[in-house]
């Protein structure tokens, strides 16, 4: 397990934000992964509450 970003990740990082799951759908700016809500739904189907 690592802590922190790799050098190339630090160079590519534009900004970060803590975002509620319900707010991930309408994000206007490009994000990685492109559909974060779909990725989270696949990883944790019952959401952060389950």
C-alpha cells in the first residue's frame, strides 16, 4: 500500500474535491474515471450507507 501520489500523478493533478456520491453525476469538468458514479456503484452496490 502506498500513501500519496506518484510523481507523474502529481504532475497531472489539476485539482481535487471531496464530493458526495449524489453529486457525481452532474460534474461539469472532465474527471477520471469518466463516469465515477458508475464505477462506485459497481464497487459498492449499496452505496456508502450499506
